[in-house]
């Protein structure tokens, strides 16, 4: 047994234990902290599996933005938590929940264990056809070309998520700004960080988008870094959240799926099929245009998802 | 030369791992928020710094080396800021004694 194998086994055991602890923890806040730690360790497993693209996304979403979202929810739920914890569901409900969980776990285990060996894979086909787009990163090829439909629909899902969050607003606050106006001392530590870090973070975010063509990275990973920088500036009180009624904001929110759809329809009009790209010299610039539109949409959407529903009128 | 560099790597990374261990023990054993933060920042600053120092000879190119140093500097910045914020919050809520 090599050192790497032992490391992997320890890693898997810790992740499993964290998963169990997250479910078993009584307090919402404790469970959230467990989940964030879980979300930071799972990327290490993805790196060990040579899936660096997935690891980057998991670290940014599972450990970072998802964690912040859950922490915010836990903070909001805290006043009502004792009341919720006091209502224990009946024995039948608990037994059927346990039964359903065991059945789902068994079905998943069977699906994984009954896979033929070697498992069916399209990876060689994806690598062999990399020249069709002019991009060297096979993951970006799959996301942007071979399974472009999924990626486009994923951006529509992001849009639906933000519509869902906004629809929680009261009528009075509709069109206003989400979340409280953050105030921090002008010479405080947070303001210092919010002035120092974003220039670095913006360069790293754009670099990760750009390098995604040939190396691990891409619009989602870059977009979440940009969103984090934006949120940092908002939390330090250096800028306010945008009013959700703004025309420019709405335009940026639909830019990603919109540009994707236009390019897709272009493929239908001038090419063989929906989302069909032209031949190599022209495919890569087109994909880059979509990615730039997508990274703006992703950054703004993730930032607004964390900012929450509009709470204040535009002037407030 | 490469042997000496390998020795440097082993010594520095082991020292870094020791600081992480000591920081974790401190985090678990120290009595209040401020001393726990103190232990934690040792792991971040010195532990990660020594690990990065040890990995520099193995980086292969100047670019990779600079990336490693950049990661350490970013972790320093984030660690220092966050521990300040936590310490301030702890002092305001009165849990730091």
C-alpha cells in the first residue's frame, strides 16, 4: 500500500464521517459548518481522481458560495429553531423516512456496483474529437460543444433560481435593493481587505475563465470568484447591492442564456442543427463570446442569490 | 545539488506539518477564543509558509514557484483579516475572557 493510497483512504473516511455528522448534528449552524468542511474536502477527492475542473467548481460552489448561503439561512432560522426542534415527528413518519432513505441508498449502491467493468465511457470519443472546436480542455469541449444544450439549460436554471429568490420580496420592496445596507468603519479590516483583494481576485477570475479553453477552469469557476469579490465589496459597505428593477442588471442576467440561444439558433439557420458551431477557425471565437456572456451572468446571478430578496425601496 | 534540495523539501514540509499539528492541538485545547485564534494563525502563517518553502525547489519553473508564493500571500492576507474580524466579534459579544 503506497502513501497515496493511505491518504486517499483517510480522506474518504473523513468525508464520510463529515457527511454522517452533518446529518446527525442537532443544530442547524453546526450542521452547516460540517457541510462547509465537507464541501472543502470533496474537491481534494476530485483532484485525486484527476477531475480538476470538477474540484474547482465544487470548492467554489460547495465549500464557498453554497456554504455562505446555508450560513445565512441558518442565521435566519435561529430564532425559530427551538420551536422546530421541539416538534418531533410521529413514529410512522420517522420509520417511513428511514425506509425511503435506505431504499434510495441501496438503489444508488446497486447502480454503482452493477456497472460493467470497465465502465462505459465517452471520454476517448470526446478527446478524439477535440480538434472540432479548437479547444484543448476536453471538459470545456463537452460543456460548450458536445453537450452544449445541458450547459445552456443550466444557465436558464440559474435564472429561474434568481426569479424564485426575488419572488419572496414584499410588494412594497419590489424593484428595490436586496439585503441590508452594510456599514463598516472606513478604516476597518474588512474595508482594507475589500480594497486590497478584488484587484487580485478579478485578475484570477478572468484568468480562470480564459485558461478554461486549454486547462482546467471555465466560466462557472471564474464567475464564482468574481461574485465573491463583488460580495466582499458589498459586505464592506463600499458599494450597495443593485436595485433589482434596473434595466442593465436584467440585461446582464439574461446575457448568458440569451447569447447561447442566439448562437444556437444561428446553428439552426446557417448550419445543420441547433447549437451546431461552424468549422474550427470560427468555432473558438464563438465559444469565447458565449463564455464571456456566461461569466458575467454567473457572477451577477451568484452574487444576487446570496444578497437575497429585495428588502428596501430603491432610495433606501 | 538536487539531493540537498530534496533534504530542504523534506525538512521544511515536515516542519510545516508540525506547525499545523501544533496549531490544531492549540485550537482544540486552548481555553478561549483569542488564544485559539492565536494557535490557528500559527498554522496558517508558519505552517503553510514552510510547506510552500519546501515545495519551491520542486516547483519546476519560476512561474509555478511564483504561484505557490502567491497562494501563501493570499492565505496570509485572508487569515490575518478573518482572525481580526472573529476576534472583534468575540470581544463585542463578550465571549473572549
